[in-house]
């Protein structure tokens, strides 16, 4: 899409861009699309990004967020390797620890940054929705969601509440989003 920078709150000064990835077993069919989407954002010249953050979430664990400088070729290569190493595993029940994943992504974000959450599952930790909104407000960050159309669970309204409160966007078909992004 032409206005991706605006849609994902990445206009203006260089900002942090955090990717929060659901890597549970139910994402097995979407991981290649997730990797492609992240790699497209990283390779794009449309965004003024100072650093990238990558973290994963699962159930019962969440990954450790890692920050990569957008101006270091070495760190960008490390980010690419980390993205391409993401595999789907575990899970078992549908709701996952998405809110903790978002909090992890926000924990390394700079003021005014943006978060993109890629998931197919509702939030098991929906009780932390207000905490996520507060953390995003404190940073002036927006939180965006790209969902799998084959999503499971009933807690997606909490994710939509986060994106609405932080002026983020929602996309309801990860595979179609990836196809569209690859055509532009």
C-alpha cells in the first residue's frame, strides 16, 4: 500500500519498529508470511526507522526482546538471521501470551515508536490490556495488528481495543497482507 508509513505510524523522525511474533504451533502455515512481512519492512526505504526490535510470544513462555540498530549492517544481518530462524512450536491451547509479548516489544521501544503484532490467537493475558495501553501511551507508541484469518479464540476485541486506543491499525488476513505487500 502507498501510505504504509502513515498506516503503521512511522512518519517523521527515525523511530523504533518492534515486531511481536506469535510463534506457537498454530502459526506453522503463516511463519513464512511473517518472515516475509518483517523482511519487507526492514528492506523498505519508505520508513524512517532508528532501530528494530524483535520478540516472540508463545504459551507458557515469551521470548526476550532484542534491539537491532537500523544503521548497522552487522545488526541488520543479525536481525535477518533471527527473523529467518523463527519457527512455530508449542502452544497447544489457543489463547497465547500476546499482551506480555507486546509489553516486551514496548520495553525496548523509543519514544513515538511503533509495534506490529503478528498472530493468529487471542490474548490469554487479556487482563493486561490496560497495562499495554498505558505503556504505549507513555511512549507515544502505536500498536498495530496483522491477524491470521484462521485465528482462534474469542479475545481479539482486546487487541482491537489496544490498536484503537493507540491509533494503530488492524489487518485481518496475514497471508493476503503479505501478498499485497509483495506486489507494491
